[in-house]
C-alpha cells in the first residue's frame, strides 16, 4: 500500500533544469497518492525548493551550503547517512552523480529498491559514462526517459536489458494549456527554451536567424533559459557579430513559463541531441506549432499535423523549415497548434507517468 512505503528521491540540485522539474513533479505526485516522500540534494541551488515547500514535500540539502563543486566523498557519506536515518523502501535517483553514488551505496545496503533514471541520450562513452554504467550492476531498475536511450543501453549494455523500464516525461496538462485568446503579436514570436549550452545548437540557430532576417522575413526570436554555461558567452558575442539585436534576445530563466508559451506563436528546439525534451512537450500542451531537430525521441513526439523536423547539422534544412513555418498563414498555425494540444493530452499524461513508476514496485 502507498501509505506504507517511504520513497527517497535524490538529485544533485533543485535548480531550474528539466530533470529537476520532472523529479519534483514526481515527488508531488507520489505524495498525493499517499506515499511518504523525501527529496534530497547536495548542491544548494534551490530554484524548485519553494515548489516542494508549497506542496508540503519533505526536502533538504544534505550538505550545509551545498557548494557547486562538492567533495563527492562527503556527498557519498551524507546521502548514505540520510538513507540510514530515513529508512526508505525505494530510492529514485536522477542524473549522473546521484545515480553513481546511490548505486555504490546499494552495493552493500540492500535494504531498499534502487531505481536509477537516465535523463538524456548518451552521445559518447567517455570514462564517466562507462563508470556510471559499471555501477549500474547494483541498481535494481534503470529508467531511461527516452526510447533513444533505451536503444542505446540495449545496444551497448545488453546485460541490463531486463532491468530497463522506459518512462517518458509528463507535463501538468492542467497548468500548461492553450490560451483562450492568443496574443496578436506585431510580428511572429519564435520561442526557444533551455539552458544555453552547446547541446542546444544555439550558434547554428543564430546563423539561420541571420539568414531569415537578411531575407526580409519578419519575426522576433526569444530564448529563455539558464545562462550559467560558458557557452553562453560565445552565443552572446555571436549575437552582436551577426547584428541580431533587434530580432533575437536572451531572456534568462523565469518561473512562470506558461505565460511565456502562451504569448508565443511558434516553438523551436534546435538541439543536436535530447532525451525526451520537457520544453517541447510543454510548448505542445500550450497549443504551439513546433519546429524541432530530427534527433532522439523528437520524431516520436512531433507529428506532421503539429509541426516540422529538420536536420540540426544542416543549416539549409533548418532555414527552410523555419522559413516555411514563419511564412505560413495564421490558419495553419492555429490548426497545428490544436493538433499539438490534442497530441499532448495522450502522450504526456502525468497519471500514466506515476503509475509506471508504481508498477516497478507493485508489479
């Protein structure tokens, strides 16, 4: 029974990333179903702490001050001690280092069931990825959040195939909804959301925006997301070099993304790889037509009725798809936006998301 199970969720920090959004959402959904839930982190970046507090979900940073570059031996000890005191039946960890640490703890402590969750699609098996997968021998279940990562693990680590349970991301479809009357923007607003980092392909996207601008196509491109990565400086400088000041802006991160989606006309995700992108799903829930890179799980998400896919390594292809979308009549945007909303209600169900996790320990 739910009320008899204690669940500990472990992540590095409660900052504004997509993995954090999914984990705190899962914590709330589990609490609402009657489980005793605690969330722990070890880096003091508390963007989502207020969400947990408002929903009365127990949470703590297990290292005082939680430095951005932690001592991992100290982190290991702190998480191990919290497991010892909380006595969870289930531990769910998100992201590389939390998954490694909990797997190493579980090597000797079998008092709980360990679920490690993969939040991206592996692009290169470097030493850290290899070490992480080596530690997964002590995990009970591996949860990729994308079918592309499931395929990667089956191909590269077939011995883990029986441990795999793919659970794609959910969206709160009661919150992320289409606006009743869309804003009549002076020019089309092209929205992108995500941490400004190399994976997101911003430099090539800027080149395409420059071509669109020079061809006289009217638009305003906005990018919302963290600017902490060093790559942001390259992108900010490139914005000046390409003279995009009047058509492209970095807007930083905000808490109320629903309003941002609802005021846009088109959503674009130019990443060179993804897992199962939260922001693409949220944009579709808010009734936006979408243009996205043809990578990983994006083709499973974007159907022809709601948008277009492009090769993120092919500047001409990205240009052509964005030009086609930006110059399409409003009626086509509306039809695609409605299709996005309809698809989202089926694909991004929060009830199915939490029920799949429950099936791991109840099945």
